[in-house]
């Protein structure tokens, strides 16, 4: 081998060696570009995984329920999903442990098709209609599904009086459903809810990110997105959990020190409308994300209240028994 080839080959060998030696951390989460789970889209962009000496392997899914199923089937080491959804999974016999907070503010929006304005003024007016939720399964009921049923129940309507379907969690899926009138309402995520409204397809009936609306339901200040894993990971590979929490914390701290404009620029979103809607939502909800990943006692109480008001009576779960905060830490 010539000296020149040696000079080229040696750095490549070192790079491949370092790449393969890095621990791979696989994470399933709703995405991409779901605002409540946006930190996961940023990890590789800002090098938060490399800074901790690991390789983040994203597994975007169609919702929190799907992410938790990936965790249970051992396709991933971690999932990011709503804590009430994790409680639903636990109640149905799944192995799930909450180890860090992602969000600080839960944002779910009940939108109704624009042509129903004047007819649907409150949740009980949805009797006999079709409501889309992000995703659910027999073993996991997502927050979207739980909240839809809670809003109906609180307004004197049985969930059996509506038809609930999967609406997906992408702009393409949800806009198609509304344009085709396959659903009358969707209880979904931002930024898609606001984008649907800006396109003239829907109007807002309820927004959990609005303090007044949140105060109208029990546990309205619940913890939405959190990092979750299984007990076998904590037993056999606790270093993975330690590193993944460190990656999440590093990402959250980066986000806290950057503007919405800088965050969107870093994501390198090609679609102009998608970029604009995401930026608008980041400006609208400035306290979306946890600044440090710590699990808040207040949010744990709120989350327990929310779950008790939804599935808790039939499938009780003690949230404190699902928490391992040794790396993230706790706060009031």
C-alpha cells in the first residue's frame, strides 16, 4: 500500500472503529415533527448522542401506543410516550418504567370540521359522530383516546354514543380525513391542529394547552411525553438508561438556550408550510418542554388524577410504582 493510501485508510479505519464501538440506543416515539416529541428529532441534529459517546437510533411511529408496543416487543430499548398511555400499558400487563420527563406542558386539541360550526358547540354535540384519535390498541389506550372519552363523559355523553377511529398523527393523514369528511372531529397534536385550522378545515373546540381548558378537566396539567424503558434494561443494562437520560437532558438544555427560529432552522425542514406551522406552535407554547428532564411531583399528581378519571376505576395503577428517577431526579 502506498504512503498516500495509508494516510487515507488509517483515519477511515479509526472512524469506523469509533462508530461501531458506540453503544446503540433505540427509541420509539411519535414523529417525526410532532411538537410534543420534537426533542427526539433534534438529538442527532445537535450531536447530543455523540457528546455522550452513544449512537441514537430513532424509530418514529404513528403514536404513543405504537411506541410502547415497540418497547414491549423488544424492538427498541426505550419509548417516548404519554405517561397516562404508559399507565394504560402497565394496567394491561406490560413492563414499562418512566425514567425522565420530556415535556412540561401537555398540548392536545379537539378540532371539529369547519362545516359543523354552529352545530357542534360543545363535546356532547358530537353524539352520533366520528372522532379521530392519534392511535390506540387493545393493550394501550393513548392520551388522545383517553382525553376524548373524558371530554365526552364530562359533558354527559357516553363514549358509546360516538365512533372513535384512528386518525394518525401526520399532516397528510389528518388533512385527508377532514377533506374527505371521514371524521367529524380529531383530538390530536400540534402543530397539525393549528395547521388544519389555518387551512380552513377545522375550528378549535378544546385545547389542553390553554390554561382555562386544562383547568376544566381533572389532571389537566399531566405529564405528556416521558422517556420509558423496561425493567430488564434497568436490571441488565442500567448504563443504557443512564446514557439515554443524559442525551435527553443535553437536548432539553440545548432547546432551552435556543430560540424557536434556531430550533426550526436546525431541523432543516424542506416543506415551507410544515416549517411555518412548527415555528408558529413553538412560539405559541413557550413552556412546552422540561428544561432538565426531572420528574415533577406536581405533574405526577396531575397525571394520576387524569388517569383515575379515565381508565383508573377499571384498571387502577399506582404511578409511583412505575417511576425510576435515579438519573433524571425529582423536583416539586
